[in-house]
C-alpha cells in the first residue's frame, strides 16, 4: 500500500497520539572526574609547652555619667574624683620547665594493588552525557593513626590592681527634677611579690599504633 492509499486518521486516533519533548541543548565540559582515593595517614603531634611570666597590671578607672531623658527642665550632675597611688614590685623568678620524650611508632600494612590483566575491562558508554557540567565520583578509604601527647608547665607571678570609681546621675521621664551623683575615691595600693614561681612538667610517651 502506497502513502497515497493510507487511510487518514480519525479524530479519536489523532487525540490518542502522544509526544515526548526533546531535552534542551546543554553544554558539557570535558572534565569527568572519577577519583578513587585510598589514604593511610600516620599523624603524631607531641607538644611540649612551657610558660613563665612576671606581670604587673594596674587599671584605675574613673567614670562619670549624667543624663536627662524625656525630662524637661531637669538637671543631672555627675562628679567623679579619683586619686590613686599604686606601687607594685616583683622580686623573684618565674621558671617553667617542660621536658618531653616521645617515642611513637605508627604504621599500617599497605594493601597490595590489584593485579593488572592484559584484557581491558569493557567500556560502557551508555549515559556518558548524563548529569550536569561536572560528573564527580569519589571513593575515599582512610586509615588514620593519631597520637597527641601534650606536656605543659605554667609559672606566673602577678600583681593586679583595678580601683574603679563611677558616678551616674539620670533623670528619666521626670519633669523639673534634679539628679546628682558624686563619687570620691582615694586608693593607695602597694603590692609586693617576693619569691619564685616554678612549674615543672615531665612526660614520657611510648605509643605504638
């Protein structure tokens, strides 16, 4: 039967016909990364810490705050007076000794690589363009041996003085009010340290992993 002799489709047959939309044209990169990563890591972090310090710290603080908030015809006064005489002295030594001896043996038996055959594996090209711009396949196997012996010693001589003088006066929502704050401070501080601060830390680590 020729094309001219084919019977035309009826309305029902035309309605029963279906179609599949073609995918949009995509641009694929040349990078198709397939990574098979096998890590065998031996990590050791023996840390020896020693800290020695002599410190004098003085922080005299003088503050005065006066505020009128939503207070018509009001007065807020804040007066802060401070007199500080600080004498600090340290006579001595701060010694910190940290002695560490670490013997760490780490190791894993590596797995021999698979034997190489002359027959190449069959290549499956089906779905080569499936996915987005980057087709990434990663297999990760890690064997970790971690050792972290930490040794620390701290010795400190410290003088700390912090005289604080503060005065605050505030009128909040008070009409025709008066707020007055007066703070007076006189501080005479004498600090003396006569002696020594010594810290010793000894560590022996033998780790076999």
